[in-house]
């Protein structure tokens, strides 16, 4: 399973979750050390975990604010092209990820 548009034009892609929302989450240990961002602009001061797809680092995150979309460029000291790594690194309180909503079901470290 892959995210986004295929870079190789000879591949055929079928959407399985075209309206899947991405969710910002954090380990309690990260928030204890760095504080909880209260506004989107504050994410610029946080260590965000970036996902790499193909040769592109995805550092532009989009959020819904009512009916309008708000975009923000974020930065961080780590990125990965491995979804399991992106899922596990935050459990150690090292960075803030934005993950597909379905992936949250696999994040047992999230506080209820």
C-alpha cells in the first residue's frame, strides 16, 4: 500500500481511502517536555516528524478550519519513508507526527 500519486507513470493506482483524514498526535512525554501547541502557527516551533514519499519530503501539512483549508510548512530533525518508523518514533516522545486516521488504531502508546 502506498500514499499519494505514483511517481512511475506505468503504475496503476486505485484509491482505497480517498477521504482519509490525517491526524496530528503526540506522546504525553513529548508534550511534557515541549508543551502542547494551542495554535497551528506554534507547530513551527516544534520538532515535526516528516514523511518521505518517493524523493519528496512532505513538510507542508494541511488542516481544516471549518470549511477552509489552512496550510503550514513544518520542520523537524528526522524524516522517514517507512510508515512503521513514522508510527513508532513518536511513541518515544521524539517528534510530532501527522498520520492517517486509520494508523491511529495501531498506536497503542496514545493516551486514551
